[in-house]
C-alpha cells in the first residue's frame, strides 16, 4: 500500500508541475497550428505568408527544426537575425511559436570536419550527409556542438513572449537504420554494460556466454551484436541489452538538450519532442526531462490498406487512437505535432485521401486526447526532397488546398464549441469501463528478436486487444509497466514474456482489489534478462491464472487452427497454447481441431474482488480477443457498447465524437437536438459531434 501511495504522490506532483506549463487553457479544447520554414522562402514573402496563416485561423506556427545551417552558417558564427524577424512577424499577427532545436540536421561544415559523428548501419556503411537524423547520439563531439547551438537558442528566445514551447530534434530516430553500429556507439555500449554489470563475470553469466564459447575477459572486447556480420543468430541477451542501450541513448540525447534549455527559458515555456508512434528503438516514456510528448501521424501513404476497397484513403481506425492513448499517459497530456494534410510524397504509393478524411483525423485527434494539432506543412516546397508533399495552400501560394479547407472547417467548429466551454466530468458509465493495456518495450525487443514463427508480431497482437476495447467504447490508456493500475476496470497484459515476482505481485493485487486482469499468451516464460526459469513453462504465473500452460503450438502458412467459445468458432495460426485449468478455474474457449482438440486455451477465475482471464491463443482477426473481453464485461457487469470495427466514439471535455473508418455507413442512436456537427448516420470518412 505504501508503494502505491508513493507512486500516486509522485504522479500527482508531476501533473501539478506540468499544469504550470499547460499547452492551452482547459476551455480552449485544442490549439491548432502549422509548420512554416522561413529559411526556405524569400524574406520578402514571409509577412504575406504569416499573415495568411493567421487569417486561416491557425493559432501557432513552428520554426527551426532543420535550420542549423542558417543559424550557424560557419562554425562559431551565429545568425539569428532572420529568425528574429520570423518570430516577431508571428507575434505581430497574433500567432504563438513552437521553437525547435535543429539537431536532426547538422550543417555540412560540421559533418565534413567531424565525419566520425555520423552513424553506421548494420551493413557497415557510414550514413552520409544529405538527409536527416544521421548524426550519432553517442558522439561526444557532436553533443559538444549541440550544446553550443541549443544554448544560443535558449538564451535568445527563452523569454520571448511569442514562444510557447520547444520541440527537441524531430522524430528522434535514425529512420531506416534504427540502430547505430558506429565506433562511438560501440564504445558507449561497452561503458553502458560495465555500469550495468560491474564485472565481466556477471555479464558472462547473464548472457550465457559459455554457449558457443562466447566468454569475454573484459568489456572492451564486446562488439555490438550484428546479425549481418554473423554466420548464425546473435546472442539474444546481447541483442536485448543493445536495444535497451539504444533506447537509453535516444532519451539521454533529448534529456541532454532539455537540461540545457531549462537553464535559460522561462518557466512558462514547455519542452516536448515529436515521436513516431512505436518506433522500434526509441522509448518516449524514458524522456523524463520533457514536459510531455507528442507524435506524428501519416495515415495514407500506401502502407495501410484500411477497411474495404477504399480503406487505403482513410487509414485504419487504430492509428490515431492508439498513438494518442500511448503518448498521453506518459505525462498526462499529448498532441499530434505532425498530422497529414493531404497527399504525401514518400509512401509506397501516395493516394489522395478520401474527401473529408483530414477533417475526420482532426476530430479523432481531439477526441482521443490531443491538446494540440499541427499540420506538416503550410506551403508545399518548390525544391528539395518533399516537392510532392501537399500543404495548406496550393503551389500558387494563394488557393486553399482541400486539406486546408478541412482545417479551416475544424477550426471554425472548435471556436464554436469554445463558447460552450468544457467539462472534465467523465460520464459514470464511461468511467466504469475505463481500461488499460500494459506495453513493454523490453518484451517487444525480445519477441522481435526471437518471434519463434514468422507469423508472430508483438504490435499486431497488442492491437487486437486495443481494437476490442475500442469497439466496446472503453477509454484506453497504453501504460508503461510502472504506472498504477487501480483506476482501471480492465487491464490487459499482452505477451509479457519477461517478468519478475514484482510484476506478478502487482497484477495479483490489482485483481484481488476488484480489477479485471486479462493476460495473453507468451506471458511469463523468462526472467527480466531473458533467461528461462528452472521450473515448468511460465510457472511463475500459475498461481495468478489458476492453471498451467501445458505446451504451445505453431502452424504452417495456409493452415488454420480453430478455437470455439460459446458457439462461435475462431481461426488462429501464429500462437496457440494448450492450458490445464485448476479446480476453481472456468474454461472459456477450447481448441476445435488438431490432435489436442477439446483442450482449453482460454481460462477464467475469480480472484478476491476481481478476476483473471488468460487467453492462450492469438487469433487471426482479433475476433476471439473481442469475444473474450466482451464476455468478461458482461460477466462483471461492466457497461459497454458494441461497435463495428472501424467506428470509433470518444467522450472528451463534455462532447461525444464519432468517426467512421469503415466501408459502411453507421447510424448512431442519438437525439437530433443533441447533434452539434454531422448527422446521426455517419458515412465512411464522416464525423458526428454531439453534446
């Protein structure tokens, strides 16, 4: 109990401090802005452009993330006169500014003088100057230059009344080379390991170095594990530690910048960074020195087929929701710093979004918890790598684009809602079904490295449970493991392969106190360092789930396993466990084919005031996961809705917002006099807002 109270106290203090740097006043609902790059346009165009930004209703703009060469054209020679002018023009026209540190794009004079600051990919190639995010977070030389430019920016703009906050870097990552194999990274990895293990003997024991004669005599012998340079698979414990190290380097790089800024900026200016959702080597939750975290989201670029024939023009319904629900709990608030304005240029193919899709994404972002929304970008570039990327204005710089018109419409409607104010009192039935999913980057690292079947995907598995909760209209938080659980009616712990006694004790206490715990397959196999227990398979969770895992199975491509529950049949292929329930445990689903036909694969038990459900099979379509959570809610008298996949409803700040990513119209049973925008029959790509 003391531990729980301590967590709540720390969490409350963090939110109190954050409130001092609020993104927007609560009754403003959401603030909306657009990217502008003064360094990319002639100075004589700036005032006209910025005046148009304000005239369209935008409330802030965004400067500087790629402008290091303009800020420091020669080493030690700084020129901020152009940026001063751009900031002052924004202020004159009533716009606030998010100022950025330009660290994803070091100038050419810097990379030419210090080529060792560049990252190296798994094939051993040094990533050349010419794009972005190519410098190494592990380079002390690079960080020395970063310290100088960030200090200059902080001193110059830390008290400017137009600056509301700071964005560090841009989409912290190395994009297509997510891991750095440079000499800088290898030396820092060795130091990281030495700090963690203290002695080489402890590392050898933890890594199982006796296997294949991998034993080390000292830390300087250790190389970055690289499957591209090995004839067989790398040591899985080394891979796990290297991925942890990379995540720490990313968060450390951001914290390094944040601490510099804090010395110079006003307390009212907040600090954030815009992350790519679930980027494999970066953990936004580790960025303790940020006030909150934001994200970027591009739904239509040929990667996502969506639902139905035209789904590629809308994207999937979980894209914005899952991102918001992941980033918001980190510090209690979030925003979408880059939201697709229309057609983009870098996809597999680059289709036109369905008319109205941009407007729908904006409403979905607001409803899912974003306090700010910013589009990338105001003007479509005439030169450079993103010439085909659409913007708020057409190429003539006068005509409002389709996406621009949708932003104007959304801004007008938000201003109308502001007159009615906001409510923070969540309806009782919504609060009663508030749910959470525990996301573990460590477990993702482990399973990405050792999937055991090419059909397994950790994020796809998690998303099936997320969609199940969304269809039941349960508000969802994607939580880090250390977050308190007691405010949630249902908590899902998906594929938690690496755990310890502390995790099991926490989950047990949650369920015994009245919570409803759902645990999925692949949970409890190993300890935190990916070592198998000297015990039965997943034995540490047996007292919690009220049963045992007898064994698991995989099936070849094209062969479908079958599971039956309450007269329904579900298909699976990637992972199926055969369970042995205890005497006080109910069987909720059984295998319906293969030689273990009739064996349990979903079990349920009461535990204290709550319950524990263990789902041993990963279904193909997520329909088993939906059916089991729906049954759980019925059994536990949790009030839920039953929505078709693709239709999403969120309550936020006193308003209900419904969006439709499906291929069919959806008719919602709401009284006409409650509707504010839209119609009760929501067309594909449509929106309904009501009080």
